[in-house]
């Protein structure tokens, strides 16, 4: 029976560990201001690398982390041995940072049984569980079929049309300084400020160390940002930390969610788009 929430703790994960349909994905990427030491990687046994910045980004786009087209995502997912009935548990080396992006990608592409391990690699290590230093390479292709749910995805064109609608919310995961235009953007050529009518919820407010906070705390944090009966859209710098907000919103029961994939890397670079 599918787990009812998208975030699972280490104990729920261990209940799944011997399931023959389980595929474990490490979706780690470097942070904008912090790089991972890849010389001493510790991995959950049987991990497959989900390469967000490589094979799972559209490199013909000038923007970072652009979502793949349906057929390309399907092909890459199959190459990882992923089937339509696979149970996916995704983690990263930071705790919870890039794993929500991979979660959102699979949900957007129609896969239901996909979960984020709360605490990531640290949660596994803290249990004293065995680690590996190498990824496994799948020997058989999967049969995954991508069925995009466009309600989970926003482009600049669709977002621009919806900006004045009373039926949406737009929440920005960047720092308060960047949102308010008083701190520099880490990427060159971007304007300062934010999307009109958006609110600011820095993604780290959801975190307690390497863990996403419990539901009761998240519910309070999202007040004034999202609403159950609205289409809740999340943005950030390049679509990574917006996915943390989307995951948290889904965890507290907000099912109508979307990521603005281009985020500020696109909106801030286009002088034809309005800003505040």
C-alpha cells in the first residue's frame, strides 16, 4: 500500500529496504556556495545516481536545471532501471536539498510512488547502518512511461497570464535579501527583486538541521503563503529550493502545487517581465 506522505523517515525507509520494487536514488548536487567533497562519498547500499545537473537537465536551454522533455525524461529514467511500478526513495548528501527537485520531476512526469528520505544520508549514517562508496549501475532498462501532469509545471508564459488571478499563490524560496532586492544575485545578469504579488518563504525556514520540520510546524510556517483551495506556485533561483517548498506544501496536504521551472534565473533576466 502506498505511503500517504511524500516525506519518509529512516524507519519507514527501512521497512521498504527489502522490497524488490525499491530503487534508491542519490540526487545530490553542489550548492551555489558550497561544493561537496566527492573523494570520500558515503552512499546507501544499492544507490543509483540521479544526475540532476547532467542527464536530467535540458542542456540546450541557457537556464540551469531546465526540465527535460517527456520523451527524454522517460528514456533517462528507463536507463536507471525504473519501471512504472517502482518505489522510488530519493535522498541527497546535504540532508534535504536537491532530493525534492527529483521528487517533483517524477511527480510531474506522472510517477506516484516516490518519496524523499528526511535527513538524507546523515539519517542513514546516524542509525549506524552500512555504507558503500560506489553507485550501482542498472543492468536492465526499465519500462517507465512518462505521463506529464501539466498542473505541476509553470513556464514564464503561463505564470505571466495567471499573476493577477485570485486563485493562485506564488511563493519565493530565495533569501529575504534577494527577494527584497538588497542582496546580490549569485548569477550574473539578473535584476534584483521578485515576481509581482509573490511572498517570500526562505527554504531554510522549513529545515531543522538536515531534517524537514514536522507537519505541525510546517502548517504554521505556510500560513500567509499557500492556501488549500488555490493553485500554489513556487519559485526560487533555478528550481531547486522551490521544490523544497513544494514538497513541504504537499506534506501538509496542499495537492494543487507547481514549480515555476525557470524561476528567477529566467524571470530576473527578462526585462520584459514585471518585477517588484
